[in-house]
C-alpha cells in the first residue's frame, strides 16, 4: 500500500527468501506487486541466491470496476499499491530490467512478463504483453479464471472464452505459466495442454479465499503440466510446499470417489520439483538430478522426526516430510542452507530489521483497518447476487445464493 517504502520492498523479498530456503524451496515465480520498486526487488533477488522468475505485475483495469463491486472508491484508492499503469512506463521498466539482467550474465534470475490477469488488462495492454514477450524473448505468468465472477466476466468480454482469445493473440505457449485455473472448461484445459502451458495449482490459497476446488485429477488426465504454488503469504499462509503437496495428494478424495484415480505421491512430487522447471528460459533448469542440469539440490534429513521410521521413497517424502526435514539447499552450485544454517544471508539481522519495519507499517495502517469494515455490507450484498447463479467448479452442484464456496 501507500506506506510501503524502498526498505520494506527489499526486506519483504529477503524475508520471503529466508522462509523459502528454510522450507527447502530453491526456485519460484515472484509476481512482484510493487512494480514501481522492481529495481529494488531485483537487487534483493540477486542477493538471495535463489533461482527466480521475476515478474513485476502490470494491469490497467480494476476488479471493483469490471465486476461492479460496490466499494468506497476513495478508500479503495488509498489501499492500491503505487504501481505504474501507463503502457510506456511498463515498457520502459521491463526493458531496463532486461538490460540489467543481460549485464549480470549469471542466468539465476530471469525476467517474466506479468500481466496481473487477462481481464485486468485492456486490449492495449494485451498488445503490450505480446510486444514485451516477443521483443525481449520472455516467458509469462498470469492469473487465469481463479474465481467464478472472473469466469463470468470473461465469457461476456471474449466470445468463445478468454483461453481461446489468448491463443488467437499468440499468448499461449510452453513459456506461459498460469495460476489457479479453477473455472476452466474441459476444452480450455485441452487447449492449454496442447500448447504446453504450465498450470500452477494453489489449493491452500484457493481454500483460504473461497475461490473454489480444482479437479486436479482431470487436469493430469488431459495432459496439463501441473506445478505447485504456495501463492504468497497474504493469501496462502506459509511458503510451505510440503503442505501444498499433501493438499494435492488428498484432492478429489470425496466419499465414494474412485480411489484408483486419486493423485499418487509420485505425481505430486513431480509437480513439486519437475513440472515448474519449464517456465525458465535456461534449458539446464530441469527439476531433476541428471547430467547437464543445473546444480539445484535439496537434501532432506532421513533422521528427522517425520522420516526417521519411514522408507526413503517418494511416498514417505510427500506424506511425512516437512520443514524440519530440510537439512541443506544448494542453488546453482552454491549452498544457501548447510546443515541447518543459512549461509547466504544474515538471518538474525534481517529478521530483526524486518520485524521493526513491519511494526512501523502496522502503525501507519492502524487508522485504515477499521475503515475496511465498511466494505463488508456492500460486498456481501454483491456476493449473494453474483453467486446465486453459480455451480461448483468441482462437482457441478448449485452454490447457496448467500455465499461462495
């Protein structure tokens, strides 16, 4: 929001990096919201030692306007991050970041296009997306059909649906990563699979936000490349891929369902390690331990409490491992965590300063917090009206008219 500072931007990236390292996550897509501070975010990523697809987001349309959500416009404006919204600003930003990364010549941090979501971008921003992608040779990451209202909006804006429109615009390809995809049709999933798109499955944040349940078994059967996401601390809680793996493992295990079609641990481990590698331009990033691949290695402690009595196999890792099992983490041949100690950052100093800055931000936001309660009545009325026509994305049953899933 408006109280965010350059220091807060740097600390937020590095504190996230610490959490990821301690949880055994060596690479991720960062859809960075504070685009006006992208240069600071990039510096922090280079400092962190992690492998990052850095994707400062851009959009020029707002959900509250597109979906006619009755929010207080003045208060909403105060809560919006100070992100550039003019196309030329976005283009200049991306070209300067691309030039910076070319000069670094290390390949550990890559730039990705980050349209926040297709429906939040005007036709001109779709053209900007395609221009940046093609001229700079970038992959892309975006939200896609995360919620029912967005799905309904897409059906009215694009005849034949948003996925077909993306394909016609030349934006579906094997360097595209899409998050969520809860409200995709079977035909849209098949098209994404044919184009080699990576789908980021975020079951914890989907449950946290009431966005809907995903039939991930169907996605796998249709050949979609399914990777896993934690979806950030503000929507999904912890950056804990062990937690997300178990959510994928139990997805679709409804009473009476065919247990033979439930996702199995090897499919889950593939989603957590290998499937997401395709978003990186560096072809040596494969998500596998093999000759010619980058030296990105996670070492688990077989004597950790969760694994001590278990056989060493994918089933045990998916079902029993957790952050306490993480012993060492190497990225690009460099140790970030060695025998339980973070080696790339000054962990105590970073946590101490981040704690102080967070307290300052909370103090600044104190007067805004109670004001947000004024949103609730109008939003609840809008929600009841919109979801009165919805059916569950997973089972097809009608949803109650007074609340979402």
